[in-house]
C-alpha cells in the first residue's frame, strides 16, 4: 500500500516536471515536416533523360498493386516504342505502399515526398496520365530503358544497345 | 447582504459557474497538453480559448436524437439531474466572509447529499440508454458509489468534530490558526480520493472508461444532452475543489490579498492538481477500486475518526 502510494507520488512528480519540457508537436501547416527523398507519397510517371515517356505499359505495376488502383492500356507508337494510351491511378484507393515502384522494370513509376493531395470532390482523386507525367527523370537520372533493352525501335536496331552483342544468325552455322 | 445582492449574487454565481466549467474544458486540455509534451487546442483565438465557443456551437447544432430503444423519460431526465445537483451544491460554498448564498447549519451534509444525487444521473443515464456499454457503465457507477460514498462522508466527520459545526462558514473560521490539512491530513487524503471518484474523473472514471466502454454511460448521448453530462462533470470538479479548499485549506483565509482572490487562487491550484492526477495516474479496475475503498480507505477513515475524537476530547477536558 505504502509502496504503491510512493510510486504514484513519484509518477505525479515526473509528470509535473514535464511542465518545463518543450512540446514535441510539429505545428504542421506553418511548420513543414522533413520528408526523406524516398518518402512514399504522390505517385508520378517520369521521363527518360531524352525526354520520352519511360512507361512501356507492361502492366506489372497494375498487377503488383494490392488495392488495384492502377489501370492502363498499352499502345505502340510509329517508331516502335510502347506507351500507355491511358494511365489512371485512383488515389482514393492507393495505400502508398510502393509496390508499383518496385515492380516497374523501367523506373517509370515513382513515389515522391508529397502527401498534400486532399480534394473536396472524390472524383478529383482519380489522376489521369497528364496529371501523373512529370518532365524530369525522378530518382534515376541516367536510366533509359530502350538504350539497354534488346528491343528494336526506330534508330536503334537489334544489337545496338549498350552491352549488347550483335545477334547471331542461327541459320548459318558455317565454321 | 442587501435585497438586490440576494437575487443578483446567485444569478451571478450560476452564470459564473457554468462559464467557468465551459472554460475549464479548454483549460484542462491545454494543461494536459503541457504535461504530455504537446500543445492542446491552440488555434482558435488567443491561446485557443475560442475552442470553447466552437465546441459549444457544434454541440448546440447537433441533432437532438433520442434512441428509439431507450427509456425515453429517464433518458432525457438523467443529464439534467447532474447539472442541477452540482449547481445546488454551490449554494453552501462560502466564497468570502460575506459572499455566499446560504449558510446552512447542515452545510456539509447538504453538499454530500447533492453530490450523491449527481451519481444517480450517471446510473440512470446508463440504465435508460438500453445499450450494453451504457449498462456496464451504469453498473460500474453503482459499484463505485457503494465503495466510496461511505468513507467520503466519514472522512469529513473529523473536520466537523474539530469545528463542532456542520456550517461551512464556521468550518472556515475554525481554521484561522491552523488549516485543517495539517491535523486532518488523513481525512484530506481520503476525501481527495473520494472526491475524484465522486466527480467521475480519471483515474476513477470507470463508468465512462473511454478505452473499454467506448463512452460508458453516455454512449448513446449526443448534442446538448451530452454537453449537460460534461457540464455536470466539470461543475463537479469545481465543486469538489471548492469543498477541499473550504474544508481543509482555510477557504478564503490568507494574508494581504482580498478573501475572494485567495479562495479563487486556492480552487485554481486544486483544479490543476486534479488535472495532474488525470495526466499521471492510470485507471484501476473497478474491483480494485472497491477493495481499495473497503479494505484500506474505510479503516483509515475510522482510525482518523477515533484519533481525532480522542485528541479533541483531550484538548477539551484533559485526562
């Protein structure tokens, strides 16, 4: 009884000492919190260093997405590059898990340190490609998928990619 | 007191007490914030004091809903009881030598009866809601009531014994030489604990117990009816603080400053202490509260009573 009373008094004293400690609160709208570069916030679609869309519409992000908030359709440009004819992310469903970023083979889809995306109208939470696409390269500055991939497009034939050897003609096995 | 002040003072006290209770909701949140290393409501107005107004506006404009499965009459009646009982309790508080509504010769008993009435509000509110959480809250309130009401009354008998009167004014005047918190420290300790339990505040807010019973007895209450419960709770807090100051800390007595200022200052410190209790002490289970009441507090009160009686007799008559 006396022991527990002493413990309670000690608790009271400890709490009373907190009258003189600073509040931990971050006064948010005036005082912006620091967000790390790898913070998982609003999703963007990046461009490669040459300014073309990185996304090849492979659908891996849509498959990886645990809440099925990504929808897209593949199309082919005249120069042979794949691109999404539409790319839609429903941010009212998105849980900012970053699975899409991890699944993406071309580093096109990336999460950014921005979380201030409140809307009064729920339909405004659905972002289309023109809302998602940014001008820069995001976190990976030098990567260009078509420069390293074996796929042939206009101006880059098979065997022209970085570290790619010229294709072997399997029908002529002459020594 | 003159005729006018006979009418004016109670009116002023009524408005003042309700306003103080309203401001206290904000003050408590700020104070809790300071002790928990955060700010509390600090956005609206200077230091966030307008939070009170916005809270009230919100509560006033809420839908005044009575659940169809409840006992309608009792459900509506219950929240008013606590406010009325607590406000009536203020009638016997002497704020200064000549600033009081009535100097009853049974002042202490009147106060005890009024605070006991307030418990029925919680009990009835819980039962009338016809909701499992509310029922559990009501049950706990009943269990709590039987465990502390006994020693709450008895703990004040030491003070009454030393004064020889139930009148609040006489009790304050009897403390001119020495405040009763010194000779009646046991009584003060017991009354403090009983007072926290009486006003249903943390650590003894078992009937409400947010974390276990959602909101306990007022789960089904909303809008102004909920506000009445809150008002009653904060009025109870002020009333208990007034009582502790009057009975144990010499009421309005004090040097230099005018009596009312002394009284207010002491009540303020007392309220701060209650908030500190809320910030620091966790809530016990209600069987723990009951065993604390019956096994420790009641014997302690009885010992205090016997000792006080013996000493009072010795002082009066010698051996």
